[in-house]
C-alpha cells in the first residue's frame, strides 16, 4: 500500500494553490508548536545494517540506474542541464521534526492539498540473476546512509542554538547539508529549509537571529531557498514541475519581492531546471514535433508553457519517456507460433482474449478495469508460457501478490514451462524477487505485467521501464478511478490520455451490491443500492466522538456478530491522521478495546495491529510479536521482521485504522469507512471510490458529512497534476488515435 498525506485533509493532491496572505522575511521564528509536519512512518530512519539488505541494494543500485539514464541522454546528445542534485530526504529528518512538535497539526502547506512523500523505489544492481538481498534473520530492511560525524553534529548544534532553533535538529541538518554543514548554515541560514518539515517562517526567524540587521525579505539567499522549498512542496503534492506563473505567484505570497529574479537565481545555481513545452491551440489539428534541423514556418510561433522543476524528477520523467518510446518503437521479440497465440486468445475470450492479442503485437498495452478485471491479466500470465513468453506480474503489496498468484493458479496448469511468476515491485527492483538480470543488467523476461498501475510515480515507473530489455512487452493494468500515486506524477492517467498504445477495457464487472455501488461512484453517481445480505450498512453519527464510539462498536462487535468477519479481518479507513476521528484517535480507541496494554515498547504491545513502512512508499500490515533488545519483532504477511529500537517511531504505526492512501492496493473482507463532519473538505470522487472499493464482502460507512458525500462523488474529480510526460511522449511517439 502506498504512503499517505499527513494532513487530515487527504484529498487527492491537486494543482498548486497560492495561499492567502503574504509572508515576509520578518515572520516569527521557529516554534515548538508548528515546526514541521507529522513524522511519517514511510520514511525509514538512517540505521546501519549488519548485512546488505534489500534497501541497501536499492540505494546502491539507484545510482547505477541514474548513471545509465544519463549515459542514454548523452548518447542522444540531449543532455539535461546539470545542477546541484536535490535528492530525497532521509526519514530521520522527519524524526527530528517530530521532536520539536507539540502535537498540534502543522499549518496548511503552500498548496493546500495533502503532501504524500515521494517514494524512493527499489532499484536493482545490474547483475546476472542476482541472489535475493533480503535482510538476514528477519532483520528489517533499512535505508542506510553514512551518519554524520559526531563533531559535525556538535558544530551544527552550536549554530542552531545560536539562532534559537531546536538543537535536536542537528543530526538532520548535518545529514541534509553534508560536509561543512555548520559553515553552510551560518553563511546561509535559509538552508534550514532543506530539512523536511521546516517552513519558511521558521527559517526566517532563525536567519534573523543569526544575521541581525543583514536579514531581510529581499535577501537573495532567502529567495533561492524559498524557490527550492516551493518546488519540493509541489513534488509532495504530486507535481513533477510547476508552471512559471504559478511559481512566481507563490513566491510573491511568501514575501519574495522579486519572484522572477528568485527563479533566475535558482536556475543559475543549478537548484532548479527550466523547460519549454509546446502547446497546441484549442481546436487546431495536432502538429508533428519539428525534427532536428527543421525550421519553423515563417511568421509562425508555437505557443509554449514554461515549467520549472527539480532535477531528480526531470531526469526520471525524461528517462521514462525515453524508455516508453523504446518499447513503442521497437518490434517485440518473436514468441511462439501464431496459431498458439490465437488459440490462447480464443480460449480466453472477451477482454482477456483482446489483451492477449494486443500483447502479441505491441510493446506497450494499457488495461483498465475494477478489481474483478484482474482476471484478464491473470489469464494472460497463465497463457504466456504456451505462447513462448517468460512473463512476470508485479503488485505493490505482498497481499496483492499472493492474491494474484492464487487467481492465476485458478486457471489450471500452464501450457508450457513457466519461466515466470509474481512478485512485488520493490522485490523485483531490488533483486529479492523475480527473474533476476541478464548479462546486460536488464530483467530476464519477455513480458512484465504491472498491476495497480495508477500507483506508479515517475521515479518507480522510470526504473521499471529502464530495466526492461529491448523487445520486451509491458502491460500496465489498473483502475483509473482510484487515488493516484503518493509520489510525483500521474503516469497511468498520462498514458491513457496520450493514446500512444492499445487500451483494453475489461468487460468483467465487479459483482454484487458492492460492485454496483463502486461502479456508480466511478462515474460520479452515488446510488442507493439494495443490499439484502447487509453488504452495505450506513451508520449516521452527529459528531467525531460518536463516530469513534460507533466505529469501535462495529469492528469489535457488530461486524463479527452480524456479518461473520472477525475484527482482525476488518480495516478502518478515514481521511487523515489528525483530528478527533483520524487514524491516531481511532487506533487509540481500537487498541483500548481490542488489545489493551501499557505500550511498553514505543507505545506497542504484543498482538497490536500495525502498519509498517520499511522504505518510503511501502506500507505493510502486520502484528507485533514481542520486543527485546534487538527491537520490535513483527509478523508481516507471515514473514518475521525486526525493527531496530531507533527506527520504531518513524516506521511503525498502529494499523487498525488507515488512510485511503495507505489502503490503496489492499482488500479486506470488511471495511469501516469513517466520515466525521470535519472530513467534508477532504472528500473527492477518487477518495470515496478508493475507500469503498477496499471492501470485499462488507462495507460500513460511519456517516457524519451529510450531503457532502454525494456532492464530492458528483462534483469533485481527481485534481490535476502538472507533469511533462504527455509532451515528452508526443515528441517521440505519434498518437494512435
């Protein structure tokens, strides 16, 4: 399951919105009550592992993959402007931010939308069929990085104390700024904004304390730092770049007197990149992109939009476009006899047969549909060996992998030697699962089927596509109505809109009253559905306190007694972590009822349900087994995991109640969706669709938002994200119509 925004408003990230009220360089300094965002469990704390773990392989191999991306660009003589690489923040930055919080929810972000953390996908080392790099003896995988030297941390701590900032931020600042962090911070106090969760008004107070009269809102250092911070916030909200007018308007609202100069300064220092994407006028026929050496017709100027973004997402999005174009423009590898393919397609019939035929002829195919539509890619995986394809399917969760494996096995014995199977995305990229690598470092397969494709952000998608060998086929399958990825981009939606490859829409409907309800939500209609078997129950409530009470009653008593689903197979979904009926409040109440205890180890006791995030972008459900000197012992999908003591706070949450972003990719026999009155602003059609569609047998809705629910379904679609993928694809691949 993908990670979630931390704010109570967990609506799908949307377009940037300039906040009301300008903030000047004389804003109040850092305070204990608002110094950053809530600690996210999906950010793993820096920790050394005794052996090479999956996450360590991930970090090392990401560098290899990025070097390969840059080599490909150099070969095309189309380099991306170089600059200071703005890499993702390690999770221990957030841990220190929590140390200076008072428990109040943070102020709204500049884009007034939830801010899911960019996922750092696993990436493999190019080696021939590597052995899985799973941690030894149940050791929890940890994102590891060199810890800053104690003397460096002490030097930073002195500067922070001098500026009135919490000295608990010292390890995080030292890690974020690297060598000479204390000097960098003293010379440019706004470098504090590179610590996740620190906001401009807090950095302003710190700078004013250090610089005195030299500090002002027109300081070029402040303007450059705020520009970078805004672009980071945009990425957290799902955008891979911002249009220049939007960025300059946001800078003005942040008290930057000359926004244009601020952007130019950031570009000159290599802290951001600028792009120009050609636009077609509305109603005009699409024009082919000019080739190298072509000249525009006399007097004809094409409209363009100017975008500004961070280098890491520019590299990922351009690499993704290059890789997709490679798949689309290359001839797929020869597979089995045509008669075998046609026999398999005819036997499958319907949309599954269409999918088999499309895959036989094309390098990239999109498949859309609800949960029941998984039968189509499952049939494809089953038939692949018989038509000469070594096929692998990947999901985003362990539970999804196991369910899909069982679904494919239901078609009986495969027609040929398998040479394939199922894996998770992270396991495939790390080498812990899947076919391994060929001599060139590419995945040793002919067909890759990616399920839950809407959850792919640009970085994960780029790593997957770059890992495919020439001539391979790629199927992206998913439900376009669910919430988009936690990380930047909207890969699946962009590809559907670009129409550069075949699209197969499943004709397998989701069954029963739940299927009817969810299908209606997908087209913006909240129907009254007959549910004679109590598949759907609405529980009206007046306030958040009653919502929590009724939720506990449903999970612990009503659903087990009336529906026959025990509490351990029921999940609660709510719009956010904060508030009187957020995940924190609900998990506290559910623990008290279902597994009371003192929380002797970081608030956890044996038997607690948890949501464990071993790496950014991955959330695994599990149970606490015990705690000892080694850490917190968990069982996640039946596998033992030990989370070191120092990482528990950052990577483990109680898991009876989740957010919709955490729940994407999972299904439970029973789901209780909690909608307290203050949840109305967080609701959107994708959020409601995602939350309701997690239920396999029973859905209870604790309903306190009255008409806001049908209004959200009818009037609040997914918010747009600013991305470059459509324009990049258009330049390389003609639309298929």
